[in-house]
């Protein structure tokens, strides 16, 4: 009797193990099938994504090259940019460009030069008076800048003062009407050819943006002055960029003006210095062509 019971128990146990084992295998097979589907789906999605990215990268690379050509960027700078753009691990150039283009204030990056004018009626709507500021020169005409440029200038002037340097602002916003008179005065004084080198026709002056500051003496002795050296070394930290550097008259259309700085913001000044050798004109031309393309 005991023996029979033991045999029954043994068979029952065997059967139980068999059933469990089969069920287990079946469950395992189902989960493997599911797993395969799960891993396959993201693979397809990933492949589609990679494909899109490849296409984007290829067309972006083509656009970069096309725009570099249109903007007449010198070959050395061009090579550096093209190398960065084709390096999928880096792409610092495109990342920085994207940030600049996303800035809703297009006047920070707008190209204003001999060929590209602002509309006669363009007048910034956030001009603030520079009266009673420590950096203001003793001129009776009101001097104004756009709020964000004025805020940056204020910070820069405070930092300069902490280093024992007093910034003197000699000129800031100039209206379209003011520029008409100014260009006429320069033409009468120097003749039309020289006037073009040192002065802008109405609409073609960066000063109409309300983002430009002329420092100090308005001559190139400024470059070697204590103030000039401080501004050269520190302006970029506050978003200011030198518009008409020495030796670039053929590019900018203007004789060297060591005193004329345009506020472009920290993103753009970083971009100018990282990729375009510090030449604002190249950078703004590139961005102009990029947005047109
Ligand atoms: Zn100026």
C-alpha cells in the first residue's frame, strides 16, 4: 500500500514537473518573441531617424558650403568651419548658429553696411537716455542706446572702473535724419571719396540701430590709450564687437575705427571670435546669406 502510494506520488510529481516545464518553455518562447518585436521596432525607428539625420547633415553641409561661398569667406576660415560641420561628434558651429538665429531680436545680427541699409523710418522703440551715467562724455546733445546695449555698457563701465579705467562714450544712437546731415558735413569737409571711408550714408550707419558705442577720442590714438586697451581686451565679455578693424577696409568698406563697437550679444560675439577670426563683417554677411538661402 505504502509502496503504491509512493509510486502514485512519484508519477504525479513527474507529470507536474513535465507540465510546468512545458508551460515554462511556452512562456519563454512567447517572451522571446515579444522581446524580438520590441527590439526590432526601435531598430527600425532608429534606422529611419539615422537616415533622416544623414540627409539633414548632408543637406546642412551643402548649405554651409553654399553660404560660405555666397558670403565670400576666406578659405582658411571656410576650411575650419566645414571641418567642424562634417564632424558629427562636434557640430559646435551649427549649435552656436542655431542659438543666434533663435534670438527673436533680429537687429542684433542684421547686416548694415555700404550695400545693406536700414529703412529710413527704422527707429528702435526702447532707446534710453545715457544722461547722468558715469561713462558719458560731456556733450550737450542727448545720447541714447537701446536698453540691452545700455545695460551691457553699464556693466562693462563698472568692471572698467573696478580696474581703474573710466570709459568715455562719445557717440551712440544716430537717427536717419542725423545721418543725412552728418554725411553732408563730412563730404563738404573731405570730399565725397574720403567721406565714404569715414562716414555712412543715411540708412547705412550701424549707429541707427541704437546698439553702437563710439568710445573716447574718435581717432585711432584710442587703440593705445589705457581705455582703448581695456576695451579691446574686455568688450567681448559684455557682448560688444569691434566693427571696423585695422587692415579690413576692403572687407568692411570703412577705414580702421578702433573706437566703434557694436553690441551684438554674447552668443554672437562668441561666434564671431570662434569661427570668423573676430571679423564681424564676415559673420554678419554669413548670417545674412544663411537666412536668405
Ligand atoms: Zn561709430
